[in-house]
C-alpha cells in the first residue's frame, strides 16, 4: 500500500469512529450556520481534528486544505491533504445514514491518493494514481453504459447557489427526459465513489468545493472513468462544476446539458 494511502485510511477510520459513535445520539451538537442551508457541527470539527492529528504524526510538515479549517500552510507546501471530515452533514444531522469522510493527498497540485470512507456501511473506497481504485480491496471499474438511455444519474441541488436554480432545473429536465432515473443522495464524495463502483452511471453538479471532489475524482478516473467540467475540460477542481462517468456517458451528458447552460459554464 502507498504510504500516504496507509495514513489516509488510518485518518479516515479515526474520524469514522467519532462520527459513528455519535450518529443518532440525542445530544446538543451546537449547530452553526456557515451560509444559507450550509451547516457545521462540533462533530465536523472533531472529525477534522482527528484526521489532521493522525496525518501530522506521520508528516508534521505537510499542508492542509480542509472544509472547516480552510488552508493551513505547513513547511512543505508541495504536499497537501484535502479533507472533508463529514460529507453529508445535513444527512448526519437528520439521522439519514448516508455520509462519508473524504481525504485526498496532493503533490504539487496533482492528487496522488484518495480515500472515501462510509463508516456506517464499512465501505472503504481508495485509489492511488496509476494503480487503480478499490472498494475494501476489490478492484473497481465504472459501468460500461453506452448512452443515457436507461442510465441512473446522481446529482446535487445547488443549495448554496440558488441564483443558478433556473439553469440547474433546465439541465435536469433535459437529462431526465433521456435517463432511467435520477438520484439526489446528499454526499458528492459518495456519489463519485458510486460511479467508480458502477452503482451509478453518471454524476453532475454545480459549484462543488475542492474537498467535495478531490478524492472522488481520482477514484473515478482510476476505475476507468472520466471527470470533467461542463466544457469538457479539467477546471472542475477550481470551478466546482463537475461531470463524471464513463467517457461515453460524460459525452452524452455534456451534449444534452450544454444548450441549457449559462455561457460561463460552457
């Protein structure tokens, strides 16, 4: 196992213990509102702290980009860990058992190692650049779906960007006409992992953050899939506008979506 992957898995499991222990427990989590419909709890922060502590024990000079802490520059800026300690906070708060920990290791701006961990189901999705993707040690491959006919897509509503509601609904309608069905699960990291596992044929969402995407996109690509922005390019890590699936599904999805996108996304 890649040494960074080993540390990433260890950190994810440490955070998972905290989240599972407190899931469904009637306690005051001191919920804070970061922005409209965007919440953070003490457990988000506790899980993130556990991840960072675990990594720093092994690599004290590394840098971090984490959802709750923001960017923390270490002595070595080339090595960065991109962390979402609780992807699916709203699900967690509501007692919906669908959330994950997402950890990616990046060297000089290129993600090398990825971990997406669902602690309730004990599902560990991992990838190392150039070495494939796995679920609990079993090799993953994206599903060989040829087009959108009968496809199952996943998406996320732009709840942080309600100014994009009109465009989002137009794209949704255009795609829904052609696919088998659509899912809105509430955890982008797991959506991407499910694409890699062949459970979902494709995924699309607007305005995600780097910590939502970093680990999942490598897992998809190492499972033989493609991740792109809505122009078919590679700016998804900065723009947040993300499409994923096997190459054929991504091509068909982009073709149907583009006529309904604002110029800025094309």
